[in-house]
C-alpha cells in the first residue's frame, strides 16, 4: 500500500524531511471533505509514516497499527473509509 501521487507533493525528492506539507487545497477537495473524520485523521498519520520512505510506501497493517499505537481493527476500519483517490493498494491490503 502506498500514498497515491506521492512524488507530486514532495518538494525534497531525495531526502526524508522531518515534516510533511499539508496543502490548503484539501479544504476544497470533495474527496477529502466528504470523508469521515477518522479517515481524515488516519490519512494525515499515513502521510507522516509515508514520509519515512522516498516512494510513499506504507508498512503492513500490523506494523502500521503498532507505529500509530492503534488496533489493527481501528486501522482496517478507517482504511476502508478512506477515498481511493488518496491510497494505492488499500483494497489489497484489506483483503
């Protein structure tokens, strides 16, 4: 599983900065606005975890749950509510 269009939003292409950019345009994006709050919160956390890699990839759900100090059930539930516009391979990870 990985963040869709990760390179498009990265200013520093060849290093892993300790911060991420969050664009105001999300407030005008229907795919973002129409998500449940827990999906939005998890997506922000996923962006932070993805910033550990250069390609925006994410660890397996159990590793992700440990990293975010959540249960695998809460991760799975929130992942299923995230709009596919933001993630690649989420349906395979949930299968």
